């Protein structure tokens, strides 16, 4: 949970008006998948990129594993991070260095 809290704090600090619009939800057994679009304004540092004031829109997909009580046990999330960085207008050299660190 601490890792999740840190991630949420980081993204909410960088994009304080972040809003997620759910586009699709599918369920099968103990798993639920959702596709959503995150939108927000870059008003704080993100991955070392100072605030730009730019609006971003990023597609995401999450798969949740739910326990017998219906509560989420595990979440897997796929984010189009490249699209986010491109919308923040980062340089090609920044992208190349980010890929080397991944």
C-alpha cells in the first residue's frame, strides 16, 4: 500500500486536477478490467520535468484481482507513458535517456 500511496501522491502533485474517465469495464470471475482516459494539467514536477502548464490526455488500462469479499487484492496497470512525455514536449534526448534507465 505504501508504494501505491507514493505513486498517487507523485501523480497528484504533478497533475493536481487529474481526472480519470472510465471508457470500458469488463469482468470475468475474480478479475475486472477497465480502460480509462486520464486528463490533467502539468502543474508540478514529474520525472524531473518542471511544471509546464500543459494539459495531457493519456489512455490507461487496469486489471484488478478481487478477493471473495469483492475488495481489490492486486492491480496491474498499463499506461501510455510515452504519450504523456510527448505531450509534455520533452526532448528526444530526454526520451532516449529515459529508455536507457527503464
